[in-house]
């Protein structure tokens, strides 16, 4: 499967149906993302290597003269209204609306008056696949509101608002990576992002006869209901123990004491494993960056395999289905593979020669179905631009 593209005419028809009497809306589109390396370090001050890809989420939006925020979801065929002048609260029947309301609340915190509007959402980002459909929605909404109401916010400010909305209103303590790359993505480029300083560099994405693609385990996850927040808490408690002895350690990613000396910090067994993943992921990230620069895809692939087993065994955010996929992919001879995203399901990122794709796909579909009685999906993609307006 390749990114299917959005059927804009179907979305426009849904907008008109959901909001009788509506005028012509404006259209804003935000991409999904992959992260090549640097997993679960973006909230720990680490360096990541993400890229925007050509699955996307789209919002149609129009200011209104009413007194409500009117929201509609194409995927759920659902429309909800929230009075502008009341406290915005979650609607348990429309959890998808939380991401929109969270952005409105973050704008209000910045002393921005958000007038009434109507907005509909559609997209082709597989939900629960670890491709950041939630961050795409946050950035699309923030970019749209910024554009139609003239708030003069930068892309980085919109990304930070998206992270804050997810942390403060949705309830997932995510890092900044997803929103940042979705806001700042560039066609045919990935970025190396220092999540502590938000400094970043673009790197042209040239793979030649090689390709990255995704295999969706079709095990669904919800980060706010999984162990994601627990992992963050364990990392924070480990950092507090480090800072009692090394007061100048600003974040876990900058911790550089050899593991043979970790006994002095009083880590729990869980904290020790989380720290080990973060410290070793730093080395793997540099290995991938230099490997891509040199065109050494064996080096890149080895780092991906190592990253997966670190995420599985030390950070404990994988699942049996993803572990099986990565093991089988290695046995089938791909260059590298690892789980991506928050974990507990979703996709594996695969690096291999383009010529091997069809054979690998056929064999893996058969073995996975026999093992788990679940069908897997394969997503081939292109590296795309970040959030932008589609002129109707």
C-alpha cells in the first residue's frame, strides 16, 4: 500500500453536509511522520532523525458568526458543538475533538482570542500505527487557526502548542519531535533535531536502490492508556537520582557515566534499563546519521535492529507481534528494522533494497497471519513537506 492521498471532493461534501449553510472553507494539510532513529529520547533532551511522509490529515475550516466551535470528523461521521464562552471540557463521545479543543486552550493561554469557527477533519493516516495522527491534527489545527485569525505564530510556536495541548488536555506526556517535524518538514529531507535546544539541520534524503517502508502490525495502541506515561515517570525519577550526585546534568540524554559505575545512583531495575536505552540510543543515532551520509546502509540497518531490541528489552515498549515482525524481517534478509512510535503496537520501519520488497512482503504476510491470525499492512511512502495550505 502506498499513501493513497485524500479525496478532497469527498471531504468538501462532508463539510457541507455537516454544516448546512456553510460557505467555502479553507483547507490545511499536515503530514504523518516517521522517525528513523532516536526513539523515546525526544522528551529527554535527545537528538532525533525524523521526516514527514505523504500520509496526511486535512482540516477544512471556516469562521462563523455563531457562538460555538462546531467540529466534525469524517472518520467517525460525528459532529459536536462546544460553546465559545464556556469552559471547554472533553466530550466522552468524541475523544477526537480533544486535540482541537486542546489547541484552542493553548491559544487562550497565550492571550489569543479564538472566535467561533466550524472545522471538519479527514485523513489517510492509519490511526494507532505510530505515525502521529494526533500530532498531525494538532499542527493542522494550530496552523489553520493561525492563518485564518492572523495570530502571527511561528511554526515552532505552533509545534510547541501542539505538544502542550497533548500534555495538558489530552493527557499524553509526549515530547516535541512529532509536532516539530510535522510543522517543519521538507520534501526529500529528514532533519536532525536537538530536542533540548530545538536546533535542527536538514539532510537530503537520497537512498538510490534502497528504501524505507513500514509494516503495520495492526495491533492498536493508545498512548494515553498504555505504559507510555509510566516510562516517562521512570526516566524522570532516574534523572532526579543522577542530579543528586551530578547537579549539572541537565537531562537524561547528557548522562555519560559508564554503566559499570551506575551502582552508586540507586536506580531501580526498571530505571537502570530505561537509562541504558537512552545512553545507547545516543550512540546508535550518530551511527545512523554517519551511515546515511556515507551511504553505508549496512551500518544504518544494524543500528535499527539494535534500537529495536533496546526498545523491547530495556525500554519495554514493544509487544510480541512487533518483536516477531523484526525477527522475521531479519531472517528474510532485510538490512534493518525496528518498531517506531510510542510503542505497544503500531508499525515497524524497514530498510532494504527496493528489489526485495515484493518477496519479503509475500513471505511475511503468510508467516504473520499463521502466527497471530492478523493481517499486516505494508506502507511505501515518499518524504513530503510539512503543514501547508491547499488552495481550493
